[in-house]
C-alpha cells in the first residue's frame, strides 16, 4: 500500500489519522470497507493492495461539517449543484478524492476516481469503482436488512450487487423525501442499457 502514499505516510499512520478523525464507528467502517475491497479485488482480478487503500480512505472527508464540505468543494473547483446545496454530505465523496491527495499524497487516478463516485455512483463506473462502491455497502459492520443477499451477490456477480446496492440507495433517498442525484440515475441507466437487470437475471424477464 505504501507505494501509493505520499512521503512520510504509512498504513499505520493512515489508520491513526482515520481513528482520530472519523471516530470509532467510522474507523471500523473504513477498515471493513478496506477488507471487503481487498476480497472483491481478489475475486475480480484487480490489485488488492490498491483496492484496500481506496476502501480505507474512501470516507476521509466524512467527518467534515456541511459548511466545511461546501467551502472545500468550492476551493477544489467541484461543481456544487442544487442537490449538493441541499445535501452537502454528498460532497464527502468528491471532496474526499481531493483530500486523499492533499492529506495522504494519494493521487492514483483509479483510487481518487473510486472515492469520488462512491456515494452517488456515475454513468461510467469501471470495475474498480464498482468494487469500492459495493464494498462500502456490504462491509462486515453493515447490518441492515437485505445486506446478506447483496454480500452473496457480490461474490457471484459484481454488476448485480452494484445494481442492487444502487437501487436500494435510490429507494432510501426517495423514501426520505430527498432529491435524487442525477448521477445515481445515470449509473443505474448505464447498467440497464448494458443489459444488466435484476429481473432478467432471475429468469423472470
Ligand atoms: Fe462515504
Ligand atoms: Fe463509507
């Protein structure tokens, strides 16, 4: 993992930083995501060390307050639309991608891209991005109803797991009466246009 880190950073130092910034729960979630990223990367032929790093730091901006996220997004030149203004927490993904470079010296494009898309998804998700998105959703400390099914799917078919996680997230956002980010819709449409659908997969379509 050290090969992608800036000078002076080690795996141990990153863990200490995360523990201090994210609190115990967020720290465990980061470790869990790193673990699931490693397993999924091994399963789908990606670099496990790089995926583990992306998982470990994917929420590095998570503890920043709404005001700080909006300020940092402005500083970094990240587009702030109406949805980000209403739900600034969404910005922890693109802001985190930039902070990965600023703080840890991580500039690897696969890592920063996966961090940037881990919350809303996007129309062009590569395998690495999907691994991080799904790992974030199914890591061992996640205990919501239905997580077991997606954990199982993740080992069988990553696109199916990604679609299921994405659709659950979209339902959750709609259920809370919040505006839906167009990137999430675009991510789902992209999967459907590729012929990936849960209905077809179950043989009903
Ligand atoms: Fe996140
Ligand atoms: Fe996360």
